[in-house]
C-alpha cells in the first residue's frame, strides 16, 4: 500500500502544493485544502487578522486576577479544544447533573453544569448528594463551525419536514432556543443538545460557564452550588470581567476555522469506491446512503453568509442538526431538549476525535455505530447486514471525511 500511496502522492498535483508551501504560505491555499486548525481558504486580509487575534485569545491562559472562576472547568478554551490542533477537541469530559423525581427533571442550585475546579478549595462546587442523574459530556471539535452557523434556520426547518415525511421513524426535532446575544428565537445547532444557535452566544456562555469569566452577554457570575455568600467571598473582580469583548474574538476565530479536509484531497486513495467480489460497487459513500445513515447524518445544507469564504459552500458536516433519540440519551433535560435526545453530531473529522458519543463511551467508530438503537436501530441493523467488504468500505469512508 505504501508504495502505491507514494506513487499517487508523487504524481498528484497536491505534491507540488506541499513543496510550494514550504516556500510560500499563500501558494498553499491554492495547492491543498486547509488542514485542521487552519483558517478557511480565501479570507480577506481583515478576516485573517481577526482569525489570528481570536486564536491568540482562544489560547490565552487566564488566572484569578483576569476574572477566572471562582468556579471553572479550564483555564483557557484551547485546553479542551486543542487536539489535534487549536480548535479541536480533547478527552476531557465535563459533568452535567440533575434531579429526576420520576416525573420531572430539576436543575439543582448552580445549574445543570458542574464546575470541577475553583480558585481556592473554599470556593469549590460539588455535585450535591441529591443529584440522581449524573452525565459526563466530552468536548466537541470546532473545525468548520462557521459553516454550521451559516446554515439558515429555514433550511433546517425544511429538511426536518422532509425527513418527517420520508422517514417518519427517524424524524428528528428542531431545538428552538432564544439566542442570548441577540434575544432572537433561532434554530439551535451547537452543543450535544443543539442548545445554541450562534458562535457569539456559545462563546459568551463558555466564557462564563467553562472559565467563570463574566461578559456583556452573561454579566452575572456563577455562584458555587448557587451560594451567593460564598460567591461574594470568592469573587473580587468587578463584572463584566471580559471588558474588552474577548468573547467576540473567540467567535470570529471559530467562524473562520476551516472544516476538516477530506482525506482523498491529500492521498487520492480513499473515497473513490472499490469493486467487491461480485463486481458490485461497494463504495463507502453508497453504503452510507443505502443503510440510512445519511437520513440523519446529512451533508447537503448550503451556507448563506456575507463572508465570501463561507457563503454558497455546501456544509458537508454530516448532520441534520436535529434532536434524535438513538438510545444513548444522557438523562439531562436542557431547554427544549429531552432526556433521551441528542443532536446528530457532525461526522467530519471523525478520524481525529476518538473516543465517540456524547460521553466518550465508544472507543471506535464501529462501536459508536453498534450503539445506535431506537431511531438509529434500522440503520445499525442494515449496517450489520452488509458484507465485511462493504462494512470496511463504509468505515474507510467515515475515516476519510
Ligand atoms: C473544560 C473544558 C472546556 C473548556 C475550557 C471550553 N470548552 Fe467548549 N466545549 C466543551 C464541551 C464539553 C462541549 C460540549 C458541551 C455540550 O454540548 O454540553 C463544548 C462545546 C463547545 C462548542 C460547541 C461546538 C459544537 O459544534 O457543538 C463551542 C462553540 C465551544 N465549546 C467554544 C468554547 C470556547 C469559545 C471556549 C473558551 C471560552 C470553550 N469552549 C472552553 C468543553 C470545554
Ligand atoms: C436517527 C438518526 C441517526 C441515524 C439514522 C444514524 N445516526 Fe449516527 N448518531 C445520531 C445521534 C443522535 C448521535 C449522537 C449519539 C450520542 O452521542 O450518544 C450519533 C452518533 C454517531 C457517531 C458518533 C459521532 C461522535 O462524534 O461521537 C457516529 C460515528 C455515527 N453516529 C455514525 C452513524 C452511521 C455510520 C450511521 C448509519 C449506520 C448512523 N450514524 C445512523 C443519529 C443518527
């Protein structure tokens, strides 16, 4: 295999791109797709500046004097979004917890997200003993999130209606959310429960809830277990702590991050389809469509955006951005998302984001597929019925997108 690959690489025009890249940074944009962590191709000089300024803030480590805490989960964005490059994910989980009384779900004081770190031991938050639903969640990669943000609400609404008509057993639900930054009701698409619609609101929320830094959208500090007197003793920096609007720079940075490159743009080897023993085309892409994965893992939305590098792009994220019950629900009710529901996660870049599922409980892609039940059961069973060759081709496809 390696000799075939070497030959393909040597013959491919991409090889020239790699050579030019060492000499000239702009030529690379023409020679190959951006790698994970790089900006979109075709940005204006001003956008490139915003990307770089945002990246610097995204990587900056904050301390208590900057407003970090009193309770927090990490000291920078990149600490949980840094693998395989800045803007990626990490194996670090965070904890959601609620009280379920047999009928209803309740947030406990301090909200459903529990912060695991504190500026001092006296200020720490603990999951209260009466919490009976405790759910870990892993961090999601952010590559291509500007494209996801640019999918118009009505495209998601239209696809939801089409899905309900053609595949009633798989029909997903829209999570409508009030976008905190604009006050407008929008179609959610970010987070495991599609709990946010825009990168600006997610940034402001993450700055407060992951790092304890108050900002213009969320000016009120998170009290440890909801205890205001401990908050008063533990927090000395006046709000909003993010005076300069760093959270806006995070949003610009994430918006301009390129989506993961498709593997065959680099090696020319995958995605091309292969011939099975019976001479039938068993390309992974065809298998993916045929067994019904593409019903939820949808890759045909079109981005609308004033940013030239984003507008008109097909968003090949492989997600409908709808909530589904595939039997892996985390038991947490979050806004309009039910205990058993999760957003279909994007599949682009899967090769770099193991482990899988919201809680990281599936070490491999194959295991993630086997865990699909309920609305995902038919596709899982159809996958099981594929020949070993066809299954392998499908997994290869998933490793390449
Ligand atoms: C302690 C780890 C941690 C830190 C620190 C952190 N995040 Fe995250 N991030 C997560 C987790 C976990 C999720 C998934 C959360 C969920 O859906 O409930 C996430 C999800 C996101 C998403 C949604 C992506 C998508 O497609 O669903 C965005 C955007 C994001 N984070 C931005 C940020 C920014 C900006 C910062 C810094 C202010 C930050 N994060 C800091 C762990 C972290
Ligand atoms: C009914 C909608 C639906 C169908 C059909 C479906 N999925 Fe999923 N898929 C989901 C949801 C929802 C999740 C999130 C589950 C979780 O995190 O617990 C998911 C998660 C995944 C993951 C893990 C992604 C990650 O980043 O953790 C992979 C891989 C995956 N699906 C592949 C497939 C494949 C391959 C098929 C076809 C055999 C398929 N799915 C069919 C909705 C669906």
